[in-house]
C-alpha cells in the first residue's frame, strides 16, 4: 500500500498498458489502439501491407473482341430454306408464343373437366387451341386495320389502348343476340359505338346479311314468294337500306345483292321490274358494265315501322347514264323479312317542287 499526498487520499497504482486489465468474467481487456508485438518463433506472424499488381491479358482481350457482335444459335432448320436472319427472328419470336400461355390459362380457360383417356385430352386441347387461334387472329386483324396507329380510342376504361385479344373480346361482350325462333333467324341488334367500330375493323357486320349468297341463311319457303313478313329489329331494317344505297354509290355489286332476299322484287320509278336475285344481278351488271355511275344518292328522310317490316325513305338522286348526267328526287317503300329486303318500289317526282298559287278570280 502506498500513500500519496493527493487530497483524495489513497489511489491504486495505474495498470501496465502492456498487460491489460481484468474485466468481469475473467477476460483480459486491451487498451484502445494496442497491438501485440509479434513474438519470434511462436504465435501468428505479423501482417504486411502490400500494393496489388494488375495488368491486361492482351491475348485474352483480343479473343473476346473477335467474338463481339456474334450471336450463336444452334438449329435443326434446313439452311436451304431458312437463312440466318430468319433463324434469329424465329428465336426472338418465341416469347410471343410463350405469352399466349397466359391467354390459354386466362380468358380461354374452361370449367374444370375430368377426362381419363388420351383421346379425350387431345380433343379438349385441340378445341382450346382452335379458340386460341381465333383469339390471336382477331387481335392481328384489328392491329392491321388501325395501322399506322398503334392504339384504339376508348378500348380500355374509355382511354386509348393497344388492341389485345382480351380487350377486344371484353368490348364485344356487350353484344346482344336475339335467338332464332321458328322462321326467324338469329338477330344481333345495332351495337354500341366501340363494338361497332371493332366489327368494322374486323370486316364483320352481324346485323346485316352476309354478302356471299352460298353461305347465307335461307328460311323455309312459304306460298307467297317464299317469304313471310315477320317482325324484326327496326335498326336492322335501317342498316339494310343504307347498305343498299351505299352499294349503288360505290358500284359494289356484292354489297347490293347482300341486302336482298333471293326472290326480292324491285320496281323502278319508270316501270321496269326485276324479280329474283339472278334477274337483279343481271340488271346491276348491265347498268354498271355500260360505264354508268351513281354520282349522288342522298337520303333526306327515313322512317321504319315499329315492327321493322316496312320502311319509307325520301332521297335525291344524280347519275351519269349513257354519258350524260341527270338527277331527280323521289321516294321508295321497302319491305323486309328475315333480315332481308323482300321488295323495293321507287317513285319519282316528275317536276321540281314549286309554291302553288291560287288562280286569279275572274
């Protein structure tokens, strides 16, 4: 014990920095910054700090540079039929096919089916693959039709969007079908603007009759001209009239015939009558084939009956016939059945309209 003259009385001796201090638990504590000196012949030798040395392997670098710009693909395609560019295009196009698995499992998904035989599994997969084919073709057709534009207005939440099969079919989901009944064929009423635009891009017009007479639906025959007038959607009747007039304006024979029943009767304003599709087709070919043109045919009014079986419309007409141009006003009465025009009768005004003046009193 050593006594010092400090005011505080006795103080313990300072610890030796080389030995450290005892800490609770029996561990030795080293002063901050203390590093033990290396002991020759025992313990871990001291560390030495060295600067790393590096260099470029020019030979390896040259080998890598020689491969820059090359893309290696191994294929079993015949080089006589497919060049390198086509091989690369097919390889890069794989992701398009792979993305279709999302449609396969999404909008084309069907209710769970339990099938046991391989034959039935194959049949189910085939049906789904056919649906996927239609799904993809619809998407491609709409994209081609809107080119060079990439988006279609109102396709997604009222905003422009790039057409996809999913968005297209979602927009078409609101179409309404009136099922066939008796002599009446199925009818799709006039769609809303967006579905109507999509159908136009797809070159599909369900509310109007098909153009190809070989594939169009024909109802059972009845005693009077093979047709019975039955109620139909008035919007369909209006579209038929517009399509008939547009066919004449554009000289589209198929479009004209596509609106008419096979045994339709057309009576012109000055008397000629054409009965049946063949006779009407010959009349169209003769008139258009002579170089005649419909220069203007404007509907000024159109009224369809509530049952959709008859329509009255007024018009102004101009044409070039036998090299001279003329025009007149008139009106027509059309009758409909089974989504076709079954009769069309035209009336011509013989004089231009004028205000009548009462005769002077004598």
